[in-house]
């Protein structure tokens, strides 16, 4: 006969041991569950906060600029529905092919900041270059000042390009002083215009831009500067208000030494600024003033500053400009000799690069390419 244990009624105040263990186990499980419930909520909240921090951080501006290829503009043709180069006062001749000025788009300059996400993306694209902003723009430079600087550089480069082309053709011209740019929002804004030729300030003339700057600076505080200028062939007498900056009266213009040409050469490239199109402008002007197409129908791009002695100078963003040229269909590229160290190893496929140091070398290179369809015999950046 089996032995059995007699079960007695449970006393609520004194539970039996099996029932006690069950209740304790259930209580423990419930406590564990309750303690674990907030964990998913905490994780979700934490993830949300992290996402917000990442989004905010990725959208904050950083002190860098990004250089990338800009448009390649055929200076023998049109840009933004306007003829780039228009010449009057002398016989011009039909052209063929293309002479492309190349440009660089810069993101992150004054008034235009880039984000960490944009910088990181640019690092992984060979056609883009990331650099600290201060390498290109002073810390206190405004967007308006940057625009003025680019306008002045473009205007003076055009003057130099015209002078070089006319020198090559033996056409004489005289020196003058002109308004290279007007700073937006200053007293001269709306009164003077870029390319106005300065004839007199406060009734006196000067030999150069520095002389006219001194005449303007001598204007009594609170008085306007009386100026006589030539605009579109017509002489005008103007009174330009001033404002006192650093103890001296200021109109808000940049004066530059330039030239009075016997022919009218107008160059229009929209809002593109900077000095680096000088060489291509000079080639295009020379092409239009001489019989026969200089390019022989070829598509030739290039870059480089040029001074009134015909010397080609280095520029920034050469790698981006080569990429932009090839994307626009150029087969040949004229690169300043002083940029060759940046060219080697970065030439896009099927783009043939020629090294140039003077206008004469640039013209000879174009003529050789036009005649032979090759860069054989021309200087390249690969040569020691």
C-alpha cells in the first residue's frame, strides 16, 4: 500500500510551501517583465535623438569649399542666348570649331556654406576638391565683395586679352583708366558702371588709376565726387555720393589701368567672373579679326590668365577644368605651363593637353592642331 501525505485546507495567512513558491516565482517573473518593458522605449527614444543629432549635424555649415567642374563656354559662339564676343569698327571673319573657356564652380564661398554631408560626398568624387575656405576667401570677406572681386578680375582680363590680340595684329591703342567694378549697396551703385572710362575727377585728370584714387580721396567729407566718364562712346558728368570708411570718403568702386581701343570689343559671359579666361579670349578675338578659321574646325578648350605682354599665368582648379572640357566634347586642352605639376596624372581619357607659357605658344598650338589634328611636336606637361 502506498503511503500518502494527508492534505489539509490552505490557510490564507499561512500558505503551504508549494503555493508560496509558485506565488514568489510569478511575482519574480512579473517584476522582470515590468523592469524590461521600458528598454525598447528607451532604445527607440535614444535612436530618435541620435537621428536628430545626425540630421542637425549634417546640415550645419562647415569651413570648407568644394571645387567642381563648371561649364565650358565656346567663346566663338553664344552663352545664355548672347554672342560672347562682338566686334565692331573693323572687318571680322567667319570662324569654325570651338575655343572653350573653362570654369570652376565653387560651393561654400561667402554667403554659401556647405554641410558635412556635402564635404564627405565630395571626398569620394575624383572630379571634386575639398579645401579650407580661408585658402580662397578671407575670413571677413562678404558675398558682395567676392562678386566685386570676380567682376574686377574678369573685366581686367578682358582688357588684357583685347590688348594682346591687337598687339599681334599691329593695331595701336592708348592707355586709360576705367571703372573695373562697383560694389553693390555702396554710394556709386546705380551711378557708375563697370567699364566706364574715367576722364576727370573733381575737374582734374590723372595719368593712372592711382592718381585718380588720390583725387577721389581728397574730396571733402560729406561732398560728392564729381566725375566725368565716357560710357558707350558718350561723355557724362556725374556726381557720386560718398560714405566715410576708415576716416576717408569712399564711393565703392575699383579703378584700374586699362586701354582705349580704336575698335569696340564687347565680351559677355553672364555672371562668370575671375581672370582665367584671358588666354582664350585673346585667341578668339585674334581669330575673328583674321581670315580663315584659326581652329580648323577642331574643338579646343583651355585656360590661363594673360597680361598685356602676352604672358600666360597659372590658375586654380585645373583638374576640374579638364574634366569640364572633356565633358563638353573638347579633344584638346591648352594648360598654363605653371600648372603642369597639377595636370600630370589627372588628364581625362582622350583629352590631349598642350603646355603653353605665352600667347604666341597658344596660337602656334591651335594652328598646329588645326593643320595636323595632332599635338605631335608641341610641348606637353609630361615632358621633363
